[in-house]
C-alpha cells in the first residue's frame, strides 16, 4: 500500500510521465549547443583580435635620442607587439625597463591598426668617452645610451677607465663612495644651472669642474652641494675671466674661496 492508501499489485510499477524523460534527454544536447555557440563566438573574437589589429602605423612623441622610425622598430620588435591590442597592454600595463633610456611609455589606440605613443626619456646628466663611442648615464649613474654622437649641453666625466661600460648597467666604478660623488656633483651642477664642459676626478678622488674658461677645484667630495651652489654664484661674477676658483676647503660657511686668474 502506498502513501495514498492504494494497494499495489505484485510486480506493478508506477509509470512515470514520458515527457519528463524526453525533457531530460534533451538537456545534454542543449548544453552542447550552447558550448559550441560560445566557442564559435570566442573563436571569431580571437581571430578578429589577432588579424584585425595588426600594428601598421605608430606616431611617437617625446623621443630625442632616437628617430621616430628607429624607436618604432624597437617597440614593435618585442614579442607579439605587432598586435595593437597586445602593444597597448604591454607598454601601458606591463612595461618594466625593456629600454634603459625610457622611463615611461603611454599608448593610445587611434584605430585598430594605428597607435599614438608618448615616451618619457630618463634624464641624462653626463657622458664618458670610450674608445670608439660615448656612454651616457642618468642621475643614478646608470648607463642609458651608447652613441658615437655628442649630445648638446651634457658635461663629460673624465678621470676613470670605464672600459666595459654597458647600457643598462651602472658605471663600472668599483668604489661606491666615488660613484656617489660622481652622481652627486653631476646632479648638483644640473640643478644649479651651471654650464659645465668637463668634470674630472683625479687618482685621489679630487674633483675639478671646468665651466667655460674657469676651473673650479672642489676637493675630495666633502660638502659638494654647498660648493656647487657657491660656485654657481661666483661664476656669474667671474664671467669673461679665465683662471682657477679654489673651493677645496669650503665647508658651507667657512674656508678658502679664492680665485687665481690666469
């Protein structure tokens, strides 16, 4: 007897609604059709993204070290960057110092095949002459460019053997204190607005700065900030003169500040 009080005959089985079986049998087919439809749509989107967004035109602003054509070739040469979508994602979101001379890259897609790229170059503070080229370095002493050309208004570092210097690496100056003095004096002269031709370090680390026809003796790296700021003031007063400005003993408030005219 079942719950409704009806006695079941032996061997009797309740016949279920055949429509339920029929509906149940259709479900796997419906799922398969949906999966196939989604796969086809995704495939079409993928093909459109790969073949419909081929990078054909790049406009670059902010580059002074390389021509627009040269830099375009460099940027596109990275794997998959011939695709406009990937190009935008890579350089806007994932870029990590692939090019030592570039600080930031911003990309704008103007069409599926055209891009506008704005670059911010790392600030160059000085250069050193090698045998057949020049190595340029930034505010941290990192070599960012090697070229046979001499960029305007960039002071030269002299007194070190920089054989083996390579782009993307720190200047090969073993003494970290001296390397710190190099970056400090170059950064300070740039900040002070002094037009410097050459900054020379001798074997003892004493620094000589050549600004036009005046040599400025800064000593061995103590009170560099103060000495450079004072040099900027005194050089204006010495405009048109030739000689040596002695600031070796200056400590920010006292010390020798003499000019030896030629």
